[in-house]
């Protein structure tokens, strides 16, 4: 069946190629070059965008000027041209996917109310939703942990899963990978990704690059397989799957040359933390990063995917690796069929998308890394780009303690001390803070001392590393060697292993290493993101009590990609990203103040000190273990990937086009976004006499804004659920309740670590309600302002909206009544999401900020220039009226960057525009 109109193809580029015994049609870049000039030196990622324009040329959304702008990029190495990009498919995870499907269901409701067929609202592009964000580490450290956690997950999320099962049968082009299967990015890398896509169009089989957008920022992981993809807000992804192009400026492309090889004992995690640090310093927000150089020759796709995964952490839109022999090797290993491999190689070579030795495209700018210079590293305590060399971890934590809590009264920095196991304190440190903070803990018949820096969570978690067999095998080998020495993990450490796919379990079992990990407490807890997204579950009660009573600064060590404040666990103030083998090592040491570069992790059965170097496997040992990863494992685990277990299959749902909403549900509620939707949007008005809801500093992340993780009974969300009959033990997480706007709007700006500068020394989601001067929850204040009809604004510093592509950071902002955000700079996805929800993102001009304006939050704000035509990048005026009646004015820059974004904003949001356009079409 034809699913798209053929391109106008003004350059006559439609060609054919044969691969795997089949003939394919494709839009040839080589033929385009005959008219456009030499294209071979375009970055590979821009060649993918150029092919997209050639294939979708229609003189409406794509015309010859867009194609010419891609060619001009070679001269200018940057462009101000807006293009309309159409990805081949959309990837979702359940935290962002549930509200996406809720929006689709609400759009169907709106179409039904308008008297039209609800089936008008249907994905036009293939959508895969992988349920991976819901499993929590409730049970751990025992053989039944996985089974128990899955049972708890299914019980907790019954309503959500019923809803997704309904969506699976109600919408076309929509597939669901059931819970207990894997992390969406690893499933994408190992199974869903094709590198070259194909479909039937007007009786021809059309081949073109596999491209996607995803509702998770780490969608970029797929760039390691030569597939161009990046994270967008759930709102933008919904529009993409409904046929709307992704509006974007042709990006700058930063070339990252990689040379040399990693030294013995250095992992892909160490490499990615180094790359992240370098690129953050370089400044690549909103840009593509493309990797090139001779170092790629022997770099396996698993390592490439590790680097590509963390593109959001280094700030880039994506981190792209071109197709080459390593791509084919990985696709063959993971069970892609021979015909697909033949197509990938033939197509990539025909299109100039195949990396050849010595080939150097033209880049906007470049930087270089010799992998031989990489050293063992972690990152933390609260940002992924803050790399700390392993040898500096101890001093880094000590400095953190001194700056955060004042210098310790003990004379000097902690001295190394060797203790036998009987003392049950972390080996290798003398606690200079013992007088002030250490706590005695009794648990499971043991008594031990909990010190500052104690590792209370050690988690092998997240797509970044669990997709990489070399670091997973290394973790298992460390465990094996530790057991042979008689070592065990410290009793206060909550250990967990959450692989990204069942294949990891298969190869750890075949290598015999899962048994070794189990004996150290790293039992399988689930296949999902777990600790990396805040689903770390509760700490043991005695440990939580000790942390609270001693106000202890403790640590987590996790193999994830995110460690923002309040994300991993509310009581754990410092969180350190590390490779899986280092996670195991710190579980053995028990404290980040043990200097693993020279202090012992523990003592063997004879009382001799055991050092990290005694346990670390050689590259040869790791390579021999990795050889046990076989193609049959992938084919077995992905053979029935969409089926699910008996519990999933037994979920019964009505077969209806329109969802049957239930007022009793606390998980799924009909959102108010489309209430009263008229045929035409209301006129945009200036914002007058708005109050400031929150006055925020730099690097406010979507973790600070969007509800995530657990929440307490006394929060607005907790109070709402209790009023609706939900007991605190059944709250689940914010993420699991993203389908209920009542919960989510109450949790917006409610992060326990957010700091509103309107309040002195207060952490958490509070503000000052200006009419009365009283402190209250941000949600409660917003509702009072709404009752009075008072518009609201949020004022912030640099890098506003850093982090995950959380649509609720924008949805919640809108529902709280915020009309505009004024910040010094924005991260890409959140800026787009704000526009997608009809919230105006505004930027201070250079040299102006909240401090120069001496804002306290007591001022009122008027913003003018909105009532006229909304244009990209326009200047608007802001008048600040102070408490004493004096005023100050300044210009603001609209961060509506493209014409399409201006259209979406005029409609009150992108989905409102889509619904109106669909209603007009019938």
C-alpha cells in the first residue's frame, strides 16, 4: 500500500540498486551532485538530512531552496535555513509514551465531539513503545528479586498497562514491547534499528536511511549504528507520528577525531566520560557531533553506542558514527538477516554514507582525542560532565564535604587505615567526620558504622553500559576474582543489576559470571532503567534512619548516564557515574573516600590487603568472555519480543476507537488540553502584570521541573492521591502516573533539590505567594493565582531545561498558568516543548539577567509585543515593576526559532494545530 506521495525530484535523482537478490529504488546523492556540485565532503549526518529533503521534495514543506542551503553549508559551515525533516519512525518509552497515548486518546475524543471519525487520529509513521521505565528496585540481593519486582510492577501499573494494551489494538502503526524485556535504547540497538529502512511506495521498494526521533533524550544511542536519531519532547514526537515534519535549522556539525587505542584497564565508560567533559567544555548545544578518524577502525559498535548514548550529557543533538565494517559486524552478531546486511552495505556505499579510511568531511569545527590518554574516571556528584579521575575521587569528595558543610574539626584530611573485616567500616579511610556525623547501624543481625561517603547504592543500570558486553563481562570478572579472595560487599550497600536486555543475562550465564555477581548481591532485579531514572527503590529502614539522624552525605555509584540532584534517591546527595566494574569495586570498598588507586578494597581470608589492581581483568580475559556472546542469543530473545508473558497477555481491554475514561482512575485521566477547542485559535495577547512563580538559577534541569521519582504523603501530589483513596505505600512514582495530569501538575517544580531564589535557604518545590507573603507549595500558589486570573512567569538562569526530554516539564508549566519563561539560555528539547504547549520561551539579551535586574520575586512583569505577528527571533519588551512602584525595562529575545514553531505557538500548541488541520481536511 502506498504510504507517501512520491518526491517531486526536481534533480532527477531516483535510481535503482540491487542488493540481496532484490531491486531497490532510492534518491541518489551521487546524481544530485551532478547538478549541485561536489557533495562528498558533507558530514555523513548532513548527507542523511539531504537525502531526506530529496525524498520529500514537494514545493510546500521542502523546495529547491532547502536543498541548495545544504550545499551552501559546505562553504559557510553553518546555516540559518530552516528545514522540515521527516524521520522514518518514532521510538517511545512508557514514562513518556503513556502521556503520548493519553494525548492521542484525548485528540480522538476532541475529533469525536467535533462530529468526525475518531480514527482520523492515527500514527502515520511506525511507532514502537518499549515499557522499560516502570520497574523499581523494591527487592534486591536475592535470587527471587527479579520475579518479585516484576510481580510488584504488574500490580502497581495494572491501569497503565491496560491503557497501553488498548492503544496497541486501537491504533495502527503502533507496537508495544511488554515489560520485563529490556531498555528501549538497547532494544532499538539490538533489534529495532535497521540502518537502512525500506517500504513499498507505488509498487516500488524504496530504500532510505533509517532515521527516528524518540521521546527519551538517549535515543541518540542508535547513532552508534549509523542511524540518525535524537530525543524530542513527547509533544513533538506525537506530531511527528501524526505526519508533521520536525522543524529544525540546518545544524552546525562538530567533528570529533578519535585516534589511538584504550590502554589496558581502561573502559568504554572512561572514554565516554572523557568525551562528555571535552564536548561540554567545547560547547555543542544544538549542534550535531560526528565522530571520525583512524581510531574508529577497531572501535566496536557497543563502544560507539556508549558514546552516542550520552549526547544529551555533552549537550549535542546527536553524536553520530558513520556506517562501516564494524556496523555490519554488529548487525550480523545481533541476528539481522543476510538480506538486510547486503542492503545496508550496498546502499551506504552507493550513497557515500560508508566510512572509508582517511576520509575527512568538512566540519564547522573539530577537536581530537587520543584514546591512549584516557584514564579511569567517574563523574559527579551531580552532573554527568563533571569528570573526576579515579585517583582523585577521595580528595574530590573531601573537598565537597568541606565546601558544603564547612571543614571538619578533625586536624587533617583522612589518613589511610587498614582494618580487618570485623570493624565493618569502609577500608582505607580514617573518618575525620566521625565526631559529627557517623552513625551506628544495626541491620540483619550486624552492627556497623555508617560514615560520610558511604556507598549506599551500587547499581549496574542503564542503557549506557548494560548494552556493552565488554564492561558487563568486566564487572562479572571483578566479582569472580573478589570472591576468590574472600571479599564481600559491605552490608550497607544496596546492590542491583538491571540489564538492558535479556541477552545480557544469557551471556553472563553462559560465561558463568552471573553466579559470581549473585554471590556479591548483584542479582537480577529487572530489565529496565531502574536506578538511573530514580527507580532505585527504598533503602533499608536502618540506613535511611541513620542518614536522616546524622544528616549524612552519602553516595550512590551507578553505571548510568544521569546523576542530577534528587534523581537517584532523595536521601543520597552525591551520585557518581562509573563503569560496571567500578560499581562492583565500590560496593566492595563501601565508601567513595576509599582511594581505589592505592588503598585496599578489603582483605583476603588471610588478612592480606586486596587492591583494585588485584581484581581488574586483563583485556585478554575480557575479550575471551565477550567471545561467548553469540547470535543465537539475540534471535532467541527477540523472536517473540512483542508477545510478553502470560500476565501481559491476560490483560483484557475493550476493542474501541475511543478510550473509555474512568473518573475513578488515579493513573489515567482525560487531560484538559483540548477542552473548548475552536476551529480557529484565540488571538495572542500581551502578558500584563504577571507574578513570578519561581526565580531560578543556572542549570535547572527537567528533573527539577518535571515530576520524577518517589514523593511523600505531605506533598500536593501525595495529598491528592490520599484524598482519592490511595495509600502512601501505593503511590508508585511520578513517572508511572504521567497519564494523570492532576498528579503531574502538582509535582511540577516539586523536586526536593530545586532552589527558588524567592526564598532564603529553602530547598524543594516552594514559593512565596506575594499577595499574602506566605510560603507555600508552588502548586498551591499557582492555583491561588489562577483563581484571581493572574498570569505567571518563571525567571531562570543559564541552561534552563537541561536533561531528559520530559514533556511534563512543559505540560505542567502550562497547567500551572505560566505564560512565559524568561531565561539566559535554553537546552534544545525543553525549549521546543514549551512552544509545543503554548508557553513562550524568552531569553535575556547578552549582559542582562535576573541579578542585574535585582529581582526578588516580589515584582510584577509585563511583556509586550506578543499581540502582533509572532515571528522567529523577534524582540519583545519587558517591564519590571518593583515593590516600591519603580520600573525597569529591557528587551527580550523570542526563542521561537522557526516559522513552524511560530504557527504552533499561535495555535496554543503543536497538537492543537494538528487537530485543527485534521478537522479541516475532512
